[in-house]
C-alpha cells in the first residue's frame, strides 16, 4: 500500500471509530447514563466488532490493546458528544455519513483480516459483517434494547452484499484496492438508499 | 474412531446444529425480527456454546471459521423456519427431540475438547455444559429476555449430571465410546422426564 | 514475592471471588432464578472480568480453566447465599467491604497481567478496570437490567483513579508492592466515600 492510500485509510478508520463512538454516546445519554457509562458504551460500540473479529480468529492481543490511539479517539468522541450534544444533533446527517463510511470501511477491514488468515470468502464476509455490525449490537444489549439492526434497518445486509461484491470483483481480476473502494461505495450506497426509501427486510410470523 | 461412528457423529452434529438454528429462528420470529435478524439469532443460538468453549480454551480460529458447513446448515435451518413455520410447528415434538439430542451431543463434544486439552474432569464438565447451553442464553439476551434456562427448565443440570456420569463410567474402565453413548442417553432422558413431569430446580428468596 | 505476601494475596483473591459470587447470587435470587441460575450468575459475576481480560490479551486457557479452585469458591459462595440469605443480609456491610476489597485487588491483578504482557500504562489501566467491573456488567445483562455501574455508583472511576495512582507511584520509583497496596487502598477509599456521601458522576441530556 502506498503512502497516499495509507493516509486515506487512517483518516477513514479514525472517522469511523469517532462516529461509532458518537453514536454510542448518544444512545447512552438517551438512557440517562452517567459520564463513565457514556464513555464505556461509546467504547464498546466502536471496538465491539473488531474485538469479536480478533477473538474468533485468535489474533490476540486484540487491536485496541495493541493500538491505544483508538481509545483516545473514542474518549474524545464521547467527551465532545457530552459537552456539545446540542450542536452535534444539528449535524445528524454528517454523523449518519460517518457511521455509514465506518460501516463500509470496517467491513472491508474485517475481510482483509480474514484474507490475511487464509480464510475462504464466506468466512471473510462473515468476519467483515461482524466487524461492521457487532458494536451496535452490544451497544443495544448494554442499554437493554433489542438490537436495532434486527428490526428496522438494512444494515448487515449492506455488509454482506458489499462483501460479496468485493469477492466478485477480485474474482474478475480487478485490482484489490479498486475492488475495496467499489465495495465500500456499494455498502454506503445501499445504506443511504435504504434509509432514504425506508427499505426493510421482509418479516415473518 | 471408525468410519461408522464418524458418520453417526456427523449426523448428530448436523441435526443438533440444525435444531438449535430452528429454535433460534422461532424465538426471533416471535419477537418480529426481520429476515436477517432471524438468521443472526439462529446463528448465535447454534454456535454460541461452541464459540465460548473455543475462546476460553484458546482453540482459535473458532470451529465455525474452520468448518464453514456449520454456517450453511444454520442458514438452511433459518430459511426453512421462515418459509415453513406453520408446518414446522406441527413437528414440535420432533424439534424438541433434535434439540435434546443436540444438547446431549454438544455436551459430550465439549467434554472431548476439554480432554484433548488435558483439562481435569471438573473443567471438562464445565466446558461441556457451556457448549450445550450458552447458545440459548445468548439467544435470550439478544431478544431481551431473561435466559429461560435460569427459570423454567432442567437443562444445564442435565448436562452436569450427564458429564459426571461420563467420568464415572470411564473411571470404571468402561470404553470411551460406550460411556459417551450412555452419557448422551442420560442427558436426553433427564431432559425428557423433566419436561414431561414439569420438574424444576428449587428456588430461593 | 515472598511467602507472606503470597498468602495475603491468595486470601484477598478468595475473599474477592467469594464476595463477587455472593453479590451475583443475591441479584439472581431477587429475580427469582432457580438454584442453577443462581450458581451461573454467581459464576459470571465472579469470573467475568478476568475472563474478558484473559481473552483480549490472548492468555488462554482462561484462569478459571487453569485454576479450578475458583469454581469451588464460587459454588460455596452461591450455596451459602441460598441457604443462609437471611443471615447474610445482616452482614451487608461485611459484604460491601469484601466487594470493595475485591474491586481493588482485581484491578491491580489486571494491571499486573497487562505489565507481564509488556502493555503500556493506558492499556493496563483499561485491563484492570475491566477485570474489576465486567463481571457486574454481565450479571446485570443476564438479569435484564441496565448495568448498575452505568447509572448509580462511582465504581469504574475508582479503578481508573487507582490505576493512575499506581503508575504515578511507580514512576516516582516507589517499590511495586507498596504502590499496589496504596493503589488498592485508594480504590477502596474512593468507593467507600462515594457510597457514604452518595457521590455520583455528572449526567448529560
């Protein structure tokens, strides 16, 4: 990976982590948690997915032990949410965009980690989906809600489709970095369209 | 292990996984989750116990990363539950039987894994019990219920008694494969009798 | 570590584990769980923090697989809680003291484990805080409550301040064992003062 794309990657990781932390903080403040509770919920929302990914493939210590700057970004995100929540609310669309970019990028990060452990495409997509989604699931469990991704939004579906798209592209001999970019774009696009059009998955029973 | 018992073992694993997936799917449909939510709940119900077992003994990547056919069985189970739930309901007894066979077999699988890591009998029984029960606990947590095994049924108790029985038999120099069969039978028997007679553990407070 | 301090350490570990088990048992009995449910909740309350610590740093098998006497102490604690809950209630202050000593000691145990894995101070404090607090979080999730530490008490904050104090002292070249003792004392002190004075962290929203 050249210097330029390394910078891009790190900018998106930081933005994704930051925006997951903000989304966790807001959910925690809605349930009237104290300042520490807000920071912890922000933390698990931001690192939950990557932690599960690292644990199930046995890549320990997990990433936030190895790279402490994640913790720093999360604490900053939680602090800003608590002190400026009135202003942040006005940026709802910006936050949604960050959250969605994070979703796309974290999914691809999970897939890359799976590939570097020589896993097959199916397991890689599973890992990518967990990396993108699990943080939000733990956030909702901690706050005593049924995880929202199970009920209202096309979220994990976007990860799965994006992951499948990535492997389709690489099977067609498209260069890995371009395939990543296109897959992230697809995930972001699906989620934006789904929220705009209020698309939902079918329900049974 | 000879070829014949290998086939038997795999049939029971598939049946157990399938039936845990179906039990997860039905619980998820009752809470009106969307199609993706149903698949995820089916997944964690079926692999939760084995995942915790693999994580605590450090046997990573966990089994469903190494053996992708589990994921396939689970998706099939969830799909069938969603499309044929009216018919499946009529098979309630068949499902209960599968679930109970799965419980017995997964408990013994956990014990075997503990033995292959040279753990003592107590830790092996603990591992076996987790392997059999933890999936159902996570299912109930995800769906915002207090885990049912804590309240209504003799479930983990059957695993513990079955595990103790297994080690008693091997201590008496009974061959391992026969001891396994007898222990599975005991677990199945205890659970069937407990549900039939509505046996419960004592409660305090 | 000399023989004398080894004995002290083990006494405090046993007391901490025992008291976490009792706190889990009482919470479970309040929700009318059966005897097995009480034991399981006691177990996760007592080992939850150390398990997460061992998993994220990759130190598997986790401690309660390697040292089965933990399980024994927990079962004794749960049994005593169930049979003597009327009497134990009278010892509420004793229990609070054990719980608080356990919090202090488990925090330092987590920090020590982090140091033995060559982690930086920030990650060590994070590990110590998880070791002390995570068991109570899982207890509350299993019982379908929003974790109490997020809402009512200064708990994790005591761990973080105690951990920071420990690293400040060692940076000042104070001997490790004395720094540990002082850090544990600070954690215990903060928690006692916070509960006495009903101190709380600020809340937003």
